[in-house]
C-alpha cells in the first residue's frame, strides 16, 4: 500500500512570526464582490462587528508580486526555482509546492470610517461621460489600522537564509510604502505602510521553543527595518522605472466634483478626503490619469498624422495606460503608469454662484441658478504630483515628457469646467529619475523668476522625444 503524502512531515524546525500595524495612507477599496448592494463596489466588512476586513490572500498576493518585481523586474517572471515561487509556493499542472509563508486575515482595530465616491468613464473623442459608465464605490478612510501577522515556516532541508531574505524583501514593500492594496491601486488608492515591526523566532527543535510557540509567549525584537531584525541583507532590486516628483502651483481654481455633500452645501463641491481626522481637498489619481491619457492620445495621434500611422499611436498609449475594454474580445492589461492621490496644500475654498444664460433672450435661464465651491490657488498653494512608469521604453518616456511640458505650462488643465479656465497648473520644480539596475540618472527642472533651468543631461531628454517620433513614424 502506497504511503499518502499527508503522512510525510514537512520537517519544520523553526517558525518566524512577524507582526506590525499596517496603516492606510490613502483610502482603500477592499471589495466583497456583492452585486446586490446599494453601491456598485461595496466594502468587505466583518459581519459580526462591522470592522474592515483585509484578507490574507490579498496580503500574500501583494507580497508575492512585489518580491517577483524586485527579483526579475516589472512584468517578468521566473521558473520554479525563483525565490518568489520557493517562498510563496507554485502550481504547475499536477505539480506544485505549498507556501512556506502563512498570512493571516486582518481586521481593522475599530469600526472604520467609510467614504463614498463616484466614478465615470470619459469618451476621449467627445470628452463627455460615456453612456452607462457611471458607478460608485466605497472606500476605507485613510488612517485605518490593521494588525498584520505573517508567519514563516523554516524546514530542515531548505536554504534558511534564502527564505529569510525573500521574506525581508517582500515586507520591505510595506516598510517603504511601495505596496498598494485593493482596487485602483495604480491610481493612488490603497497606499499603506508599516513603521515598526515585531519579530519572534521559535526554535521547534527544543521543548522550550515549542511551548513558547504554542503559548505565543516570549519577548519580540522590535525595530523599523525588517531586514535588520531578520539578520539578512535585502538589497536585491532589478526593477526599471521612470519617476517624476513635481510640485505645481494652482493658477486660478480647480474643481473635481464630489458626488456627495452635506445638507446646505453648494451644488458642486470639490472632492475631499479625510486625513488625520479632518477633510482636506484632494486631486484624485483617477482624474490625473484620465487627463494624461486623453492628452497622450492626442499628442501621439498628432505625431502620427505627420509621420506615422494612427494604429501605432493608439498602441503606444494603450501599452502605457492599459487597454480600454470595448468588447469581450479585448484582453485587459494593467497600466504601466501609476499615480498618487494628492492632497492640495493651502488652498482657498470659495463659493461661487453661477447662472445659465438664455442665448436667445440674453436673460437668465429658468431654474438654472447654481453654486459651486472649487479650490482657489494662493501664493503658497502647492500640488505635489508623483508619477511612476514601470519598465518604460524610451518612447514612453518621451511621450510623458511632452505631457509634463503641457502640465508645466498650463496647457493641460485638470478636473471639470476646464472650458471656463479652471484646472490650470504652474510648474515650480520637478525631479525626474530614470532607475535601472546599476544605473540611476536624475534631472532637476526648476522655474525661478520666469527662467527655466535644467540640471542633468538635456540631450538625453531630447533623445527620448526623438525616439518617440521615430517609433510612431515607422
């Protein structure tokens, strides 16, 4: 009679338990998949106490993906011997290995605050809302805390240092704030961070260590750097990225409409989100990415009309921003461009009353008096934009440089009511970083007293744009 695989011991000799408080820095959408809710995308909540639920599968998937990116780069995978497959397990047909990492479900420390937001798809040709493409979704407020617990099993016949190194690299994503969780994470939602870790190691080969693990006793090591606590050097990073950190002033006003408002509030209020217990005006990542995509398509098609084909222009934009799903035959792809959700610093909120004018009589249109509350720019108003392009091509970098130029000069407005002059920015300073394994290039662009200065290789920036023209024109 053959021996069942369940009778074979995994020969676990040590357990490493890592705990920490995961804090949301921006709102997050952890959906429950319920299609019968009052909202289109409801949150996953604990049915007993109403606390927010962050499932272990979501945590494990994010950690695995981050480790794979650090190991091979964005959008690439390794074989069965890859560190992320050895640590988190793999499945290939009838063969596979179980994960050595146990991730636990996490419930928020208290009943969280919930934000309700609206979303809409914009037709790039008419620049109006597409039919039947408006939706709403629920978000956990920024500042929500989740007690995180991850457990690493160390077997007798495995490379201990490799497993510990892989776990340290994966958790560094939470430590550095580079991992985002939940839906729409490439548009600024779900950004989170762990600032302090607690590590307990249990030696299961001794009675004392086994009893400590069963009773969950012992004195943990605490610190802010997980690699130091695990005693490994976690410096593996093969990612390629082009990052822009830019600061803009607000020239006039900005209005990104909020779908909800309090009683007595103006008819249209700029989008707000709760930070540290107070509501602050924000520029959402979806608004920024939508404006960038529409302008990118316009720029690429303009170049194509001169020297190339429209198909190449559309393919370039889809490769950067992700394919827009038009039919069931379209294969969805993720955006390579990630944006952040931006808090607008020191704005001036003012209520403005407007009225629709009848073009024939020259008088006010009946029942068309309304009020708005956009945010207005002051001298110290600042909008800090952070954008990253994962695994970029030179043509994609060139296209984004043209987008940055339009943002910088105010030619690319953001938000709504751009036809009446809203949403125009003024460039102040930008830091551009092109990071590749073993090579980092940096440029600093600044605007001072009407003079534009560029620190770095300006010819390289021009070369990126030249490659864009050449690629679209072939």
